[in-house]
């Protein structure tokens, strides 16, 4: 197959679900064998957008995913920097530590942490859910930032320091701008993983924290197809917007985005 | 740089992972051994493991779920890897950076598995888009003529959801390898007179093998333990290990928690053993 055809087929596979969601969300009286809906109606979708439960879930998802991204960048940056710019005993071990959560299922970690978080009073709190989301998120942020530190030239920092820049100045005016694409991609990746998380939020949120994936699961067991489609659209819209904003960084090897299954 | 500053950089992230992971493991093992203080039960025993592996009711369920999880994860991983290898083989000799393919694959990764599963349900169910088209073309007389492709007992829906989701992931990994080192070797082989098939088989595949095998292992362990997709497009019977573990854990009968914990720990153990063996095998390969 030619390269172009492959790109187009992959694009199509991505667009079909979005089109299907749009059709199901806005179709009215679309009963089985009909190929095309009788009429279109944005009523259900708009009612969904105005639904207090949905708004609350959207807000909580947004707070959690944004908080997790910031926390992961703040924690992951120094770790990735040390891991990639220095060689020391135990480096492999630390890498192994960050690798573990990428293969151990979140059902297992979530079940184990359920009681711990209840005891600590963190279950059912936004902070508790953010903390537990760090388990799947932090490793990817460290790996993504790490692979761009691997081709980072520290001489620029030294030059600035020699010329009298303070450590803060070096950080904000030299390191951050040089690593910006990678920081942005790592932040978006963190947001995405947290936003999509269901099992960990369910086990730690304890019914008090409701996020969008939980509404989607509830709708899926209810079986109302237009509701499923509306929720799916609302669920993926922020992700597509975010990715559209950083798309030019994504295809470039320099950002070192670590893909995830 | 001073030693303490190195550890200062590593400490916050490591402490969080060690704390959460260690806490989870510790409490998980304790509960699986029957330490359920909220029920006033502090006697440690292997009863949960006995029930899960050989119990009258759960034993059968465990082995069934293990087999089903193995089937789904192996079929989906193998399918994704083969498709990815085929696609890469057909485009490896293009002289370019594959930016378009990388971008579109990255966009695929952005769609959450749960949403992807929902799309599959709307397209492939017996009253879905494909069934409507089949009906419109006169191929079907009623919804039940359309094959059960999602929420089916063979896990076809789960496998299809994963294959379509994991091919872009493996493509990204393969493309990274191709960009780094692929072209020169292929050009050398070509100038030495290797034909296309020889170049693909003797140069490209060995080149891609380490990264694709590594990526496939990540896919395998992810699918083996993931909950969302089987919960959404699977059936209650046969079920996968992750759904069995979570259902036991959320069971109103709190005694079932020990068993849910045992299932999830055994499941994690299987994954870690497979990854560990693969890692040792690769190290042995590298040394020889």
C-alpha cells in the first residue's frame, strides 16, 4: 500500500467514529432499518450540555486533569533531568520504578489503594483522585521529558551562568524555552491520561467525585444510543481541541513524546 | 553536581510512586490474605487464593477468565503487530520523515479506549450503522441476521477495539526506529543487489524487531489487565480477569474483597513474570 493511502485510511478510521457520534447525537426518530434519520434535532445534545450533573462532572474532570498535569510536570521535571543528565548507581533501578506502573493494571493498584485512601481521609476528595492519577501519569511525563533531556545541550545553561544569570533566570529564560515543545506535549499527555481514567477515579472517588468517564459508563449500561453519542462527543471535544493546538509538536521527533498503548 | 541535589531532584517523584505503589501492594497482599479489619477479621490465611484457584464456584470462573484474557490479549496483540509490520514494510523505503503518519497516529492515541469502544458499539452492533447499511442493500432481513460482533462470547468486539487502537501505537514506535536508523541500511542492501523481499526480510524486520517486540509486550500487558474495553463491549460470561477482580471487589459481600484482591494480584504477577522473562531473554540475546 502506498504511504498516502495508509495515512488516509488511518484518518478515515479516526473520523468515522466522530461522524457516527454526531449523527447519533443529533438524529431524531431514527429507528432501525432507516439509513438516514427522519429529522435532525439538537434538543437532546443541548439538554445534555445544560444538565447540572454533566456540568459538575465536566468541571471535576477539568480540575482533576489540570491539577494532575501541573503536579506531574513539577514533579517530573527534576526527576527526568537528573535521570538523563547524570549517571549514577541506581539509575536503572529508578527507571524500573517508573516503568512498573505502566505495566501493572490500574485495577490492581486501585483496589489496593482503596482502603489506604479511606484511612488517610483522601477517598472521595479531589486531591485524593489527583494523587492516584499520578500513578499512571507520572511515568509518561518522566519518560517524555527524559527523552528530550537526552538530546539537551547543557552548555547553554553554563554560558548563561558564566554571564552572571541567576539559577532562576537560567531556568526560566534558557531551560524552559529550550524544552518548551516537550513540556507542552508532556503536559497534554498528562491531561489526556487523567481525563480518560475510569477505574482509579471510581475506586478512590468513592461516589463523591463524579467524572465524565463515569457518566459514559452509566450511559453505556443504560443503552440510550443518542445519550452515549452526546456524552462521547462532550468527552472527546476538549482532547481534540488540545491536540489540535499542539499538533505541530506531536509529529516531530524532537519532543520525545512517549506513546502509550 | 552534589550528590544530595541529585537525590533532591529524584525524591519527590520517586517517593510518590514508591508510596502509592508500595502502599497499594502492601494493603493488597494483606487483604488478599484475609486481613479485613473493618470486618473484625485479622486472621491471616490463604483461603482467598484457595477459593480463587480451586474453589467450587470461583475456581472455574478464574480459569475461564484466565483463558479468555489470554485469548483476547494474544489475539489482539498479534493482530496489531502483524498489521503494523505489514504497513511499515510497505512504506519503509520512502525517503521522508513520516510526519503525516506520525501526526495521525498521535491523534488516534488521544481517543480514550472507552470512547473508542462506544464508537465500535454504535457502528457494529446488530442495530448499528453497518447493520443498517446491510439492510439497505438488501443483505439482511432483520437485525438478528447481522453477526454478533460486539458483546459477543468470543471477544471479537474487544479484540477489534484493541487492534484498531493499538496499530497506531505500534506504528509510532516502529516509525521512531525507522527514522533513526532505517534508511541507510536499506540503501546499502539495495546497492549490494538485494531485491525488495530480501531487503524487507533480512534488513527491515531484524531492524524493527527489538522495538516492535518491546511495544507488543506493552500492548499485551496493557490488554491483559485493562478493565474499560471488556466492561463496555464484552459480555458477563466469559469475562476477563480485570472485570472479575473489580466485580468481586465491589461485591456488597465484603468478604469477596479478599478474593477480588487475590485475582488482581495474581493477574499482576502473571504480567510481571512475562515482562521479566522477556527482559532476561533480551539481555541474553544482547550479550551473545
